């Protein structure tokens, strides 16, 4: 009866032989043979035992396949390879020579054969991957590598190597590659800009949509930092958010802001930034998602502008009708009752008509000024101006009546000067003084003051400025409406139904003029009646003083 042997994981040292062995195997050279006097029942029991053992062995090999092998110098399998046969189910005759190749997947055979022949020809290392058929017909992926062994005289003696089952690893690699392909596809084809950003602001990874949004090529963008597309005034906020996310105080943040494109144009974006961490919670990089919302913002601004224009037309219609009606009424009375009205009444009617005309002139001038202001006011010619005499001159032309003059309180040092354009500054002060007199109830005072602020006294290098303020004691301005004051065509709700008339353009024009002179204008008010409002203008000092 044929002997059944189980080989160990050690190499078969028979000359020219090839052994493919596993890391674990049953006992060495165990031979089970029926002897003389063995009954048929005993013989059947032995055979059943062998069948069960072989089944267990094949199952073990099938799940623990890490096979060491040898081949003759010419790469031929000559001797028995029990572990290979146990794994593949091939017979001894089927495995010998090049027969082992038939257990390799048909699509892989030619490639494996060429790799083996190439190694034999070059007498160099052999390395390849292939799918190997298990005894149950299932193909699993193996990684095979082998090296030649030489005698002391330099002759090739044999080949040794190992074939290891890498199916699970290969499946994981394939899944990772598929995941990477899905990520790349989604990353590159996304309708929004996506980027990975380092902690120093460097772009680590950007998609094409982001490049389209900011106007840079991928190469140009990767040479720059995230800070290159941010406005300078947005950098402190970006740094603060980054630190909060790194510290764990904030996981993500989103906000609407402007980007600077390569051509230096500004666009509106919706930026969402998230901090990506590893499995241990350590920060890796920032994930930034950028959506171009320029068209939406422009549409919103256009809708707002249309609303403001509609409101402006209503306001101007009301404001023009009232003084025109007054002027026409007084002139009609003078014409109809000519010779019947005493001299004092005639003078009063003429004065009222004149005031109505002045109000019309102011209203029309404001409208014309607003229409004439371009999107960017060019820097006007400036000179050193003494504030006190300029303020007195504006007040004299604004309202020369004694009753208004008595309400003024001036607190302006005579030598104080600013670096400004006289025409623009006069119009700014005229608008502020007119508003103060409108809202300040008689006989309450209107305080006009000016002070020098020189940061150099505190050891800083900031530019010295003069602060001009106009304080009234009127009804004040609700805090919620303060941000609206310097916008075009805007009037407060209280004014729309009140006796005070205006175009809603005076403060808008004042803001544009002040900014053109490198200054700043703002208002302070608690919105409490009697406490009024305080309008402030900051202008730089003359260069010689700086």
C-alpha cells in the first residue's frame, strides 16, 4: 500500500528537488502502514483516520499558506512537493516539471513564466505576484520571491524562495486604491474649491475648481500660501480661528468673506474650514472648502440698491414737494395780495420763500454730489488748514441768524491744523452742523470741539490725528440703526414721518470725502433722548508735524 508522508517546514535537501513547505505541519516522516495480522475492520479504521487527517491538513494549509520552496539550478520541479499538492490538490505527476504552473490562474501564467525565465537567464532575484488555485477551486493571491544559491566555485546550485498568501492585504490595497480614486474623482470634479492647508498657511493640495476661483494655476498656487488670497484685514481673524481649532476650542468655522484673485480683483466666497486630526487626535492639516458666491452677493447688493433707489425716489419726491410748495405758496400770496400786505409781512414772506429755495439748493446739490462720486474717489489736493477759522466760516455761511449763533459752543485751539482739502472739509462740516441744528432742540447748545491725538507721546509710531466732534442733545440714534447712517439713500425711520427733511445723502457724501482725505468718520449715540449724538471726524496732521 502506498505510504502517506507529511513533510516538515524544512527544506528538502535532495539534489535538484523542490519543496514547497508551510510554517506549520503535522509530525515528521510519520508512516502509517497495515502490518501482518491487521484485520479488514482495522484497515478501514486506519483509512478513515487518514482521510480525516488529510482533510484537516488541507484546511490548515489553505488558511495558513506561507510556502518556502526550492528548485533545481535549471528551475525545474523534480521531487515531490507535498505542501504544494496539499494546497492545490495536484497530484505528484501534475506538479512536476512545469506542471505546477497549471495551478496558477490562466490570466497570470504567461506573466509568471516570463518572470521565472528572466530570473533563470539573469541568475538574479525572482519576484512576482499571481493568483493560485486552492484545492477547493478558490483562487487566492500570492507574492512569490526567490534567489539563486551558488557553490564555492561560482556554479549555480539551486533556487530558494517563498510564496506567501497576500489575499487580504491585496484586497485592502485594492479597496484603498478604489477609495483613493473615488476621493480623487470627487476632489477634482467638485463644483466647489477644496484644499488641504498646512499650519504655516501653505497649500498642500488644491483642486482645479479652487484654481479657477482665485485665478492661479495649480503650480502657482502651491508656491504661495493661503494668506495670498486673503485681505490684510482678514488675516488676524484667520489666525485666531486657526489657534482656536488647534486648541480644540473650535472644530470648524464658516463665514462669508472676500478673496483677492491673481488679477487683484475681489470676489465674495463662502469659506468653511475644518481641522483634520489623526486617530490619536493629533492635528494633521486644515480642510478648506471655498464656494464662489460673487454672483449671489452682487444680486443681493443689486436688490438692496434697487430698494434704496426706490426709497430715495420716495424721499426726494417728498422733500422736493414740501419746499417747492412753500416757495410757491409764499410767492403766490405776494402776487395775489400785492399792495394789500404790509411791508413787514412781505419781508417775512420773501424770507420764507428764500429759505425754501436754499433748502432746495442744498437738496439738489446733495443729489448731484452723490451722483458725481465715482466708485473710488481720487485723492484730492491737500494743504495745511487751521480748523478754528474754517469752522467759523462754515457756520457763518450755514446759518447767520443770531438765534443759532447763540447756541454754539466752540472748543477748538486756534493753532490746531489738519492736512485736508478745504472744499471737501467745508462740505463735511456743513452737513454735520446742519444735522446738529436740525435735531438739537432750542435753546440747547451744540458743542463743536477739536483735539490733537499724538500717539508718539506713548512711544508709538502711529500718525498723529486731529479729532473734530459735533455733539448735540437731540433724540439720539437707536444703536441698531447706527451702521445704516453712512449708506447711500438711507434715512432713519424717525425722519420719514417726522418734520426733519433731507435726502439721506449727506452722511454718505461726508464719509466718502473724509476717506478720500485718509480720514475716518463715525457716530456715537446711546439712542436716549436728551443725550443726543456725537459725530466724530479724524484727519491726519500736516506732514511737517508728523
